[in-house]
């Protein structure tokens, strides 16, 4: 039975990762042909650095993802702490259900309704540019929030309630006790919420399509607009670089968390 | 911790404050991969325009260049009033629609002296008979690309190659309703802009008959499929054939004898534009010889400009790339009926869209899938109910 489960896991991993490996392989291809490997070359990587549109789109996507995930993490953590502190069950469960709505909504519904909202507000305020980076950021924060709250809340429930009370007994103000006692305990939930929000924002197409303005094109939008003519392989090179960057980050964060738990165990001894 | 937060906010603020000094911005909205953008050693037209403005006109200009994948996407973006663009490049029928809805501004040809280079055949077209709103950018025709190693010589020449049972599973079809219905209607010699319901329904029947032979409905995936030989025949635009031929020499092209589509993409200024004069400057710049040649060589579609077609550099470069270029992009004495797509009225559009949806969705899911999933759901539901009942009995006991 053990070997069967090992084979199963290997199969699942293969199916998940083979498309990525094929993509990485073809980014080193010397021509644009995706049927045959014609030779190893770094041509598409050089092309990538020569193409201003792609770089602009990448920069925009990263700026948007980092800002949206930071803001939604801050708001989401505060929201999760606040929701948990409510005493009546009805308020708590209503707030949680409302939080779940953006998650369950199809992206296209969220996208179109946000676009209509922004155009409406823009018309009232008589602003020139009704859509732009600001509206895109607001839209991304709003759909990333539920995921952050969902990541942070279990950690808050798991934490020992006596700890912040003990801190306050020893002289902390409530705010100090939050930052010094509660936050380090829920930090892993906050970090995983941040990473989840970052990934969602990076990957989002439908909502960005409807809420972006005329000067902010993200990477998914750029790639979609190439679908009438060819998608050039410098996009494969870009994707390979992004995958490598993310993998390196994940490995580093795993190593650092392992070191932290090792330190903690050593300190307890 | 606090310092980190302050640092993050500072970074965000800096990102938000782009230079809003006296530089003018030009918002251009074009198809994807439809301008010479500096990749693979070509000229970066937008950068050249910015340099030209600085040197010749003394103005600091920034070009905001964004792209779209279809006319309808661009139309929806502008119609919703959510963003303003200065230059857009729609296709013929979309220009007709936008003129009818007052969405385009009239051009001031005092600012576009290079308009004299536009070939007479591409002036006074049906969508803009007085040339008040548009300046042609590229044009092209749809034809059939086939792999000569996979297709017999006697089967070519007509649209019927795409309905030939011999090549079952190796035929590709357009993945958008206008072009797909176009292939069916052209093949029977019909009028692609008709409001006659019978013509559309016959075309839908013909597409339905084709569906079992089709490998898949594609747009840009066609490049890979034809290049690596997984499909034998496909309809697509003439210029794109040249790009595909580059990677696979056994691909050949022909214009089907029953007639085909001709399209023109033109530069226009929408009514939401903020910098009309700068937009006209941009259009004029695109008509200048070096820029137009760079664009025509990058996009590989036909150019409606005389200064490009008669340019020896252009002809030499293109023929060096592919000897059949001038015959395919600029065929003389074609002898085949060509027809533009015109704007359809809303009833016909609704009919076309619903027929297209029926075609795509029909038989998409086999009945056994429904039966199996339903039985699994019933099984799970009964297991859950059973364990719930057992639990209740045990509690009461």
C-alpha cells in the first residue's frame, strides 16, 4: 500500500509540474517553434530585456501585487482580530458570511460591478480618468481581503487567550500587548495570508481587465492581447524567471522558518 | 517592525508619484503585436515618436501604449467611458459602428500631410466614404494555409478543403463567430452581411457538419499547430501565413476561389481623446516612410501606403524573407470576389451569437458524464444521511 501511495503522489506531482517544465524547456529554444527543440540559446532572454512593453507590464504587475497584498494583509489582520473579539454569535457569523462573498463571487461579476461603480463615482466627481492604478488597487485589495482573513483567523483561535491578558497584567497597554504578544503568535498566518494575496493579485486577469485604466497594463492583460497574433517566446522566458524567483523565495522562507523553530527548541532546552 | 511599515509606505508613495510635469501623454490603444516595438532588432516606433516630438516639435511626449485582443474589447472599454484614448486602431465594421454612434472625431488633414501617400484603393471605403474619420493602417485578406506534405494537390483551391472528410481531425477553424460564419457563407458564395435568417441558419448547419472534422477552434494557437505539423489545413490571415512559413517551409497558401474576406484596420481618434493635435501628429508620423516600412515589415500584413509598396528597401527586405511575399500580400488580378465585413444590425448579431453558442456548446458534454456525476452525488448524499441517522439513533439509545 505504501508503494501505491508513493506512486500516486509522484503521479500528482508530475501532472502538476510537467507543464511548467515544458515551458522552462522551450524558453531556451533557439526558435519560436514549440513542436521541436531546435537548439539551446538564451536568445529569448535577451529579447525579453529588449522589449519595453513586457518589462513595463512586469513592473506594473509587481508593484500592484506588492501594494495590494500589503494593504490587504494589514486590513485583513485587523479585521480578523476584530471579528474574533465580537461577543454575540450573530454579529460574528454575519460578518464572516459577508467576508466569504467576494470569494464565492465569479470574477467576472466582481469585475463588471466594480467597473460600473468606479465609472459612476467618476462621473459624479467629474474626474478625468475614471479608471487607473487607484481603482485597480482598490479592486485587488477587496478580492484579496477574504483570503487574508481566512488565513489569519485560525491562528487567532489557536492562540492561548491568557497570553495577552498576562502581558496587560504586567503593564502593557492593549496596543503594546497586541504588537508584542499577539502578532508574533499569529505571524505565520499573516505571512501565509500575504503570500496568498500576492499570488492572487499577480495572477488575476478578469478583474484587472475591467478596472484598469489607459496607462496601466498588467502582464496577464498583455499576454491576452497577443492572442490574435503570436505569443512570442520571450513570454516563456519571463515566466521561467518568475517561477525561479518564486521557488527561490519559497525555499528561503522554508529554511528560515526551520531555523526559527530549531532556535526556539534549543532555547527551551 | 515600525520602521519596516514606514519604509513600505514610503516605497508605495514613491511609486504613486510619477512625474506629472509638463510632459504630454498620448494614449494609444492598438491590437497586440501590431506595431514595430523594438523586439528582435526592429525599430521601436513609440520611442522614435517620442524622440521626434522632442527634436522636431520641442515637446516632451510620453506614449502610453496599451493593447487589446479584439474590436469588441476595445469598443466596450471606450463605450463604458472608463478610460480615454487618443489613438485607436479598429477594423472596418467597428469604425462603421462607432461613426454611427458618434464615438469618433473628424480628422484635421492640415495636420496629416502624409495622407497623400495612402493608395487611392484604400480611400472612400464603405465605412468612411468621405475619409473624415479614419486613416488606413494595414489591410489583409483571409486565405487557407495548408501543409503540402499532408494535403493532396487536387484538394486545394476551394473552401471545401476545410470540409474534406479525408482530413478529419486535422482541420482548424476560427474561434470567433464572425470569421467562422464567414468561412461557411463564403464557401456557398453568399453575402456575409446579409440579414436573411435562412443564410445564417444554413451556415450554422454547415459549421455543425464541419465540427466532427475540426481538431480545435483556434486563434493564436494556430501558429504552433501549423508550424509543428499537428494540423493540415486552416483559414487565417495572409500576413500570418508568412510568419508561419518562416518556421515550416512545407506550408503553402491560397485564396479560395469562391471568395474571401478583406479587412482594413484604420487609425481613428475617439471622441474621448484629450490630445487631438498630438494624436494627428502621431497618425502623420505612422504614415512617414521609414516608420511605415518598419511597421509593415514587423506586422507582415499588407500596407495601404504607396511609399511602402513602391519602396525598394521594403520590397527587397520582404522578398529576401519570403519570395512569394509580393504575390500574397499584394496580389494582382486576383479574380476572386472579396467582401468586407460590415456592421450587422442587432437582430442579426443576436442570431449569429446564439447560433455560435449552440454550435460550441452542443455535444460538449457526453450524457454518461451527467449520469455518473449524478449517481456519485446521490451516493454521497445517501451515505451522509445514513451516518446522520445512525448517529441520532445511537444518541437516543
